[in-house]
C-alpha cells in the first residue's frame, strides 16, 4: 500500500522561504517520476513541479518557475520542494504524488496524503 506523507509547511511572510518534504513508502519509487501539487482554498488542485526518477529532468508550473526547486533525496523515496521568494498566492495545501513523466501535470495515482499547509502572509 502506497503512503505519501508531506511535511515542512508553515506560516511565512512574503519573500520568505520554506522547504517541503515528502516521504513515500509502499513500493520502490526510484524508477518513478514524482511531483508536487497544491490546492488553494476554493480552487482546483494544480501541478507545481515534477522530477524524473533519476532526478535529471524537472518541470515547473509557470507561476513558480525561478522560485521553486524540486529535488529527490538520496534514497529516491524522498522528495523535496525548496520554495523561495514566496508570495501570498502560493498559499495552499501542498501534496506529492507519482507522475507518468516528469513533465506530466496529472498525478499517476488517485491516492493522496494529507498534505502540508503553506500560508504566506503579505
């Protein structure tokens, strides 16, 4: 059974930084692309960033390009999202999931963790 546990969210002022982490378990994830999604209040869940199984290929939503960096942990079952220059519009619950490819904007699984809340104050 696949489990995804996100952490690292919190309250930060605009312009600040946060580093999110995702711990995946239940299978070997090293061959899977993985990604981050977010859901703001009253909005649909949206793709944020993706990374290939090897970590050599990444993709980002235009809204976060140049500010966010996705990476994988050494064990490949860990996923991170370094978020810099945060804006109030980045406020959302952030989730991780598997992706068909690093550039896919749709999650591979219909299983989601609880997410981690990021709140950016102005």
